[in-house]
């Protein structure tokens, strides 16, 4: 009984402390302010495990062909390059002002399966400025984008520019 009472007291103190911190204004919510390392780790770890868990339900409905990748390039150039950049091309001003900083996808897509990339693009990532493109693009277009992302790590700046012609 004493354990339960102590446990409930600790929960109440924790809840009151959380509310006090929220109302105190002590937490800097400025987009340019870096998060403490423990918070970065927690959010990154949570995101990775959440994506892997939810993407298990995704099955590819199409094969990633060169034509699909060309269509995906058009989407990337129109919507993604501003935040994520391109081979030897920095992101635009929008991407430079985001926190957390959007990764250059050529360096990161290799750590995700196509199903996981599809899930990320379709559903977005909370509190990262990564939008849920599934609200404006159909699944076929999202698979086109995944086909392009699959090729991005191997693209030279010249090959990237060639795609735009």
C-alpha cells in the first residue's frame, strides 16, 4: 500500500512539475535554438522505431523503374529540393531555417527500406517540418518519388542536372 501511495505521489509531482515548466516559459521554443542532446536522441530514436513499425504494413504496388524515377525527380525538384538540397546543391532558405535541419537525402535514404521511405513521404514526421505528402499526392506519385530517392545517392551533380532536361 505504501508503495502505491508513493508511486501515485511521484506521478502527481511529475505532472505538476510538467505543467509548471510549460507555463513558466523557461523552455526556449525558438526554431533556431538547438534541442538538448537527450531530447534529440529521444525524438530521433522514437521516429526511427515508429517508422519501422508502421512501414511493416506497406507493400510496394509498383516496381521502381527508370521512368518512375524520372517522374519522381520532377516531384523532388518541385517540392523536396528546397529543404533537402540536391547533389552539390545546398537547400534553399526555407530548409536552412528549419530545426531540426532536414538531412541531405542522398546521405540518408540508404538507411531506410523503400516501404519506410514511402511511409515517411506519405505520412510526414511530426515536429520536423516534413509534410504528409499523402494528402496532396496519390500513392503512384509517392512510389515515383521513392524510385527517385533510391537513385539519389548515386547521382552526380551532372546526372542530376541532366534529369532536368
